[in-house]
C-alpha cells in the first residue's frame, strides 16, 4: 500500500491553510524529502532492493526499515515531550528551516554507525516501505497535534548532535530520509556496476 502526504491530508481532513506557518513549512519539508526517498527506492529494481552491495553493508530495504524505526521513535518522543513540556503558543512566524543546520545529517562523507535500537531487522523491501509510510503518518500526526505550539522550547538529546529542539528533530527526520536516499542511490549504482 502506497500513501503520500495528500492521502494523509484527505484522511485526516486537515485544512493546511489554517495551520501555523512553521507547521506547514515542516510538513512540506517532510513531504519533499519523502518524495526524494521514494524516487530513490523506485529507481532500484525490485529484485535488487533486498541485496546489499557488500558484506556488512545495508540493502535498500534495510535503509528504509531503519528510517521507519527512527521515524516512529521521533514521532513518539515528539508526542510525549510536547505533552510533558506543555509549551505555549508559537509567537514567531519566521521560517524555521533556514535557522536549522541539517547539513551535518546530509553529509555522506561522515559515516555513522547506528545504535542497536535502530538497526534494521531484515524486513522485505515491501514490508520496509509499508513501515516507513506508517512512520511518516505517525510523525505527521504528531506534528499536526503540536500545530501552533512553541516547539523551540521542547527539546531532548540526540546521541550524536546533543540537545535538539522539537523543530530540529522534525527537520532532522526529513534530512535523515534524504541522507539515506543518497545511500540508496549509491547502493543502486554499486549493484548495477556489479551486474
């Protein structure tokens, strides 16, 4: 089953025109990064999506499953931390993305080792994509639920980057998908060259 942000908007009956500009900006960013991920995933022939390019490397399916795990964790933490922080209303309408540094996530030159908690378990490509779609919907639900709240005052630590605000976590999730989309393109090139 394939979902996209338009499906989510229709199911949830959300009128995005009445959302806070920062909420709309972040949801649009997540949508754009998901489209990048989907294009990378679709570019890999189905027969190769579960094949790793080398021993110990991740396959396309593994990358997508990893993103699903992380997406669910971010959605759950966002919901819990907004509830416990009980932030007031957001008073700024300034764009949030120009204030955030997502380049540290997008830089594929820096290799990162995922902790055990977010390692892929071996889902098929089909199951991994279904999981990442569910995670995307969960994150969008959490963002919509926090619409209009001052998320700059809600934070929790990232194991590599230290404390991040909820705005940063949301943007980081989108950038994380773009990072792994680049990895998937690299996997596809390696597998194609080996054929």
